[in-house]
């Protein structure tokens, strides 16, 4: 299995509070991605990174920001959490060729 | 945007073959993937096929690609209870950048004794 960890694995927070999710990889892969998984929608891309300090938006980026200051870490921040951001968040990585993406174990976020 | 569609549920008996189908719209798709997700877990890459191939076999798994009809299928031979999971089809196209994948909504496979 690819060396990908996500923290925290579970979080409960209140509407309006900031939340940061962390993805850490030990594979030295160039690309990192954040997805959210919701019933009836499959996985949808939030943001991705193609190198340190290089990021771009995915299809559902509103309300989210990301940062990548080191190859191994990709942070997803919800500046002011809303109930619609209750979801399971997955991080993925891929090598430069981008042929395959490998997924982390996920973070379950509940916004009350 | 590009779209990937799958049926929601499939139920099979243990020992039978399962066939999970997927259709996609992106004519520039380069790779197509099958991922498996067990309850409470992340997505596990099962197999993938390059768009210039029409079949790939890997042990109990057979992937068929009909590029003309934009149809992908995953056949699992001798289906076991451990195969019960959600199966996601995904495609990687040339539009946009970042090697992004577009996922289907997933097919829940239930294997009955």
C-alpha cells in the first residue's frame, strides 16, 4: 500500500469554526489531491497540487483552501465550516506520470 | 463537464460471475480505472486499462473496454463474499491538467451465499 496517512481520521466540529485536515505521504510523489465523497456523487475533486506551492482548483473548491509547503504534506482548510461540508474526505497521490492515484484511509468530518 | 455513470446496485450469488458496467462521455480518456471500497475504508486500486487496449485480465478480474461506445466493464469470476464492496469506475482524460480523474457514483456489489 502507498504510504499515505490522513489526520484526523474523525472530527466533529461546529458550524463557523475553521478546520484543517492533513494528508502526509512517504512516497515522494509529485501530485496530491483532495476529494470528498458523498452518497450519490461518488468522489469529487476539491483541489489538487502538482508540486510544492503549486495548487489548482477542482470541481467543488468553494469554501475550501489548500496549502503545500513540503512535498510530503498537503493541507485542506475549511475556513468556516458549514453543514454542507459534512462528508468523508480522501487524499490521493500520484507520481509525475499520473498514471495511477493511490488513496489514503479518509477523514470523516461532521459539521453540526 | 465529463460524466461517468454506473448502476447503483448488483447482487450475485457466491461462485457466480459479477459484471459491473460503466459508461463515460470523455472521448479523450487515456486511462480507465476500477477501484474497490470496503466499508469504512479508502479506495483500493484494482486494475486499470489504457485506452488503446480492449481487454485486460488479472487473475479473477477481466476488464473490457469498448472505446467506440465509451463502455467499460469489470468482470469478477468466482465471486466471493469478500468481494462485497462498492466498485468505482474512473476515467482520466486529457482535458484540464493535473492528471485528474472523474469518478462514477459507484456500484454496490452484494454477494449472497
